[in-house]
């Protein structure tokens, strides 16, 4: 048996697939809090986020044999949560269109504020008010601390698109937060 503290996600997945399905609990323990936080950013409702994460763990378990062991498990499970969250958003909420009054040429950097713990809580409230196409890569980058490559893998978009969406998300977020007098 592989030690669950020092073993990689991929090793645990291989063990679950080969003979010990109960080891899947290690995966759940490793990712539950992170995925719940991520899903909550996306749907802005903790109860729905909990349902999304539970459903995602079930889907991941059912389709575990489809996971390519040469890839990063983290990106794969985040992608499953992403898909579940997007389905939930489509079902329960319409996206807010980008306001015409936002000027994409005048980027005001919100990165510093995202790194400041005092602002993070306030900024999270604004995150739900920008379209998910922009809030999602921003949340992954600054709140989940994912690299552009990981975000590209999770969202299945080119890294250049990730960079553009993060840049636009910062502008939109700054605009929303300023309207609410948060920053």
C-alpha cells in the first residue's frame, strides 16, 4: 500500500483503479476544501457549491478509468467541477453582459488588492458580479493560485486566452468594486 501522505494523486488514483477503491477518500480529503472554495467563487452559493463538489467527486470516481495517469489529476478534477458549476450557472442564473462603459484600454491593476487579505474578502463579493468567463480564470489565478498552464488545462483554452481573460477580469473587477466603494 502506498503511503497516502507522501504519494502523489496519480499514485492514489492508480491504486484506486487497480484494487483499493476505499483509498478514493484520500483524494476527497485532499481536494474537498479547495474545490468547494472554487465552486463557491463560481456560483456564489455555498449550498449549490457543496452539491456541485459532491456530484463532481461522484463523476470523477465513476470515470476514474478515463483519467490519463500521465496528466495532472488536479487539473482533471478542477475541470469536472468547472463543468458542473457552468451547468449550474446556466440553469439558475443569467450571465451579466460586459458593460459598455468599461474601457479595456485603461487597465487599473487590482492584483495588489487581490494579494491583500483584507481586500480579498471584499473582492470576492464583487467577483460574482462579473461574467463567469472572466471571474473563473481570475479566481483560479489569484484565489486558487494556479499557473496559467494549469488554468489553460482546466478551462481548455489557450494560455494566451487565459492571459487576456485575466487582464479583462481585473479591469471588470476593479470597475465593479469601485461602484460598490470597496476599493
